[in-house]
């Protein structure tokens, strides 16, 4: 076993949220998470800086998620979000559950380029880190984040979400 694997296991919540941002179907979501974990396992020997493990694993997760979305764009069968199967920060609060559900459903409507940067920012990465992970400029990150937020604001106004 690779010495960093226990740390990778500690990043399960972040990886799960990344996968949830790309797939709503619970069964397919589980398969995608397994693909991500396998890819991380296979890629760990190539990691040069152990202190960059979280960006490394999230980059793998987001790249596989993006590939998954591209491959699945031909299948337009939406599956309703099931909050009982999703990790929620505070499941005791019904309002938080509804907002989390709405956010994941709204994220699924965003174009892939906008979805990726927003999901990475929600995980706490700054513009430069996101730019490095996605291979774009920090300015482009800012533009994409602005567009993603604008679309989410429009959606929330349309649906009366506050």
C-alpha cells in the first residue's frame, strides 16, 4: 500500500462532493467514485510533492468527472436527487438539505467549464490553485466563477430560492 493512501481516505468527503457534482444517479455516482479512487491509487506513485495531495486527488476527480459528463451527454434521462443517499453537512436542518439538493441540481445544469471552477472554489481553493489544476489562467478562473455565480443567481431567482 502506498504510504499516502490513508491520507487519501481522509479526503473521501471532498471526493464524494466532487463526484456528486457530476452525477445525480446514486448507482452511477458510486461507480464514478470507484473509478476516481482507482485512478488516484494508480497515480499516487507519480505525485512529486506530498503536501499537494488534496489538489492532486481533486484534479483527478474533476478530470474523471468531466470525462464522465462528456461521455454521458448523449443520455438525457435525469434522475431525481436523493438526499438520503448524499452526505449533507447538517442533516438535522431541513432547510440545509433543501439548499444542498438545489445546489447539486443547479450545478448539474451549468456548463462543465463553469461547474468545475465553482466546485473547486466551494472546496476552498483560490484562483491560482484552480488555474493550476485546470490548466487555465487565474483571470479565466475569475471570469468563469463570475459567470457561474450569475447563472446560479438567475436560477435561484427563477425558482424563488433564497
